[in-house]
């Protein structure tokens, strides 16, 4: 199993001139240390207008900064919102290619479609068609990266024949993923030969079932790219401390802050009846975890919080469930001081990481 | 922490419903027709939201017009304006005002669940191209809205957010301001969706003088079996709900 870190870049109120800068600076320092410690990936989301929860609308810029200050860690651009009002597909192909070049072939590309009314309406996007536009985008991207000339006529966008430049550095192209929150999206991932980038925390049983279904379906896929990515990645919180009780207490505080902020978002499902958003995604789970009567117990299942032994046990269970990669959220709204975040990373790398032997080779090479 | 509502309760305490107790029996309400419009509203709406709650991002309101063909007080129609927000981590609609079509319904909704309900003429009319609702009170049309171009959708696609009402509640010798959670069950049999259109909303008539309707979001009509259940939770109107919530049963 491999480990990465994952950024929403949450910025607590009250906002000052410096508050966003501090969050970005702290994150960059964490990424630099994670690279030195042997973490495998850093992911950054694309979110817009999500007050406090995520101030990360331009992840490709943040990830470029990450790539420039690191040597080995792979940079995960994800998820890119594959809705035309947010991102034109040509721009996605161009931006990702530049990032792949600048990072020396360390790019991973996550795709998705947004699940909040806050964002979709902000861009005047139609929630009814996001699944369809996502499909069109992910089929085109690999061809835009690899074909000398590319032309396309689709339902959501079209272009005459042009040479899209530059080309990606990795050969044949970067690994592709899709964000999985709504039930059934893991099947979309499997059918297209895409990695499953799960964005839910905890719940071994439910995730295990969905991972098994993904694995069962995957061999029948029609890949959208020139190779398949059959990996399952999940997110988790990480706060590791020598004293298990301290680790649990501070870690749960961070997790609850994250869940609370996430629950403030206006999901599409909440305001707009549509078959394209059949569930609230991860929000109900987060709401229960944030404020339910059994909040502390639920927050404990599978979360990498506490002393090294407890964290190790949780991650071994994830490995047994079939997870290939775990990406950690290290902080939320700066609720944990930066020095403690860095110390948690060091402790994890020293005490926990060695227990996980590498079981898979990277899905794409880092150079041509 | 997210923003909190800024409602000053004291100036409006006189018009709040007074609940004698929290022991009202549940009502079963079969075959209800619910027309719901959601619309984004201006940031000034935060002044209307109780301090216990967080505003939604973006702020939005729902207009609900419901026809209840059967209830313990006979058939009635009910219109509500709700400002949507969060009670802790949970989406909730704060009922700014309600208008019921019969005196018995208005009285019971006020006394039992704390709805800020007054009496008026509430109509819900269905046509093939539009579904209309109007509310008239004291000779004035205070609400005129419609769902345009209805199209069938799956009943499973419709979701209703629970409500909270702001009430005065006796607590021993003291009378306090509390939010009462009203959390009906819904079994939706049929649903349609269309474009929302609000031809008229008189904000003052809905206890919402600073409410500005902005971007329309959605409109739906459902036929469902629902209820008004026994009260389960009350919350201090001025404390964050994680501190001020009391489970009644």
C-alpha cells in the first residue's frame, strides 16, 4: 500500500490578508517534508466558492509549486471538474501536459463533476448533464494528450483539427482516476478502466463491498486511455502521536472540524431534484460523524488517528479490504499547529510506513 | 467556524407562537400535494436566521404550498416561506411565516408545532403547462408562484428538508425562546419537476422584510403520504445547536 497526502486547503474565519497565505505556505512545507519522508503522492482538489471548507480553485498552480520544491512525490490533480462551464477540455489537456512536463512525469489526473449547488450554479452549469459531460471529457483527454492532431464533435464541445500542445511527458500518458462518492460511480470507473479515487472516510464494510464490485467488474472494461489504472485509492485523516490518547483527541477534533465544514455545503441533491445526483454522497456520513450521538465511535472506524500502533492496525484493515493507496488529510482549518502536523508526518514515516511493503509498481512510468 | 444567524429574538418575541408543552400528538396526512420552489436569496437574509443556525452557502429559501386533503382538522392548504440553513451540521428550514386556509389548521399548527401561521386564502391549481399557487391575506396577494413546464421525475429524486419553528416555551417560571424541530416523514408516490417562477412575494407579509429573491433554483411537485410527528428535539434559539439541543423523546 502507498501513502499520499490530500489538500482541500481549508481556511477558517476570520479571514485576514495573511490567512490564506499561511494555509498555502504550511501546505507547501508539509509537501516538501512528505517528499523527503517517502510519501508517494500529493493530491489537491478543485473547489470554488466553498467558504472555509476549501480555498483551492487552482490546484494546478499549487501542484506546480509542489512539483518545483520536491523530487519524487507524484502530483495528483484531482479532481478536475469535467463540466464545460468550469474547464474547457482543451485547457485541461494543455494545463495537465504542462504540469506533467514541469514535474518530470509525476502527474496523476483525477476527474469528476462536482456535487454542490454552490459550485455548479456559480458557473451556471446544468446539474442534469454533468455525468454526460464527464464521460465525453474522459474519453477525449487521452487522445488529446497522445494524438498529433485532434478533432472532435460532441454534445458538449467540439473542435476542428488542431495540434494540442504540449504533449504529456509520461508515456503513454498520466494515470487517470475518477472521484467516487455516489454509489455506482465505482462501476463507472471500472467500466472505463479508471482508478477509483474514493472520497469517503471510514466504513470498512461499505467500502469493502464497493471495492469488491469494482474489482469484479474491472476485467470487462473498455479503457478510455491507452492503459488501465486498476487501483483503488481512499482518503483518510492522519494525526499520529506517541501518546495514543493525545493522537486520538487532537485527530478527532480535526476530523470533526472537517466534517462540520463539509456539512455546511449545499449539495445538488439538497436543492435540485435530479436523477443525476441520486444521493447526498458523503455528506450524510460526515454529518453523522460530526454531530451524531455516536460521533466519537464512528470517527474511530478506520481513521488513522492515535498512536502508531492504532494507526497501523487501521491501515492494515484498509489493505485487507483491497485499498492500494491512502491519501491523508493532515489538517483542517489549521486546527492542529503546523509543528505538530510535521511531527505527525515524521512519526508516521518512522513507525508505520515501513510496515507496508510495496505491492504494486507505478501504473505509468515517470520518464520517456 | 461558519457564520451564524443574526436574528434578534426580543423584538419579535411578541408574535411568536407560545407552546404550552411539547406533547402534541402526531398527525397523519395522506395524499398531500407539495409544491416546492427553491430560490437563492440575498446575504441580508442572515439577519432573519436564528443565532443557533448557520446560513446556507449560498443563502437560499424555499416556498412550500401544500394541499392536505385529509387531516384531523379537515382538509386545508398551507403555504410556508422557509429560510434554509444548518442546525449544526444538519440542513434545516427555518419557518419565517406560514398561511393556512382554515382557522382550525392555523390554530392547531401554531399551538402544537409553533408554526407562525395566520389565516388566508391558499390555492394550488394544476394545469398541463404550469402549476400555480397563490396566497391572499387581508385582501392582498402576498404570494403568486408557479412551476412551469412540469415533467415527471422519479419520486426518489425529491427530498424535503426538515423545518424548525421559533416559539416561546414555558420552562418552569421562565419563558424561553426555543427552536422546535418539525421532521415529517414522506412517502413520495409521484413527482414532477419544472422551472420555478415567482410573480409576487410580499416580504413584509412573510416576516421577511430584508429577504431578496435572487437566482431561481428548482421547482417540484409531489404527491405523498406525510405527517406532522411528535416533537423530538428543541434547541435554544441563541446557542449553537451542539450546545443548546435537548432531546424531548
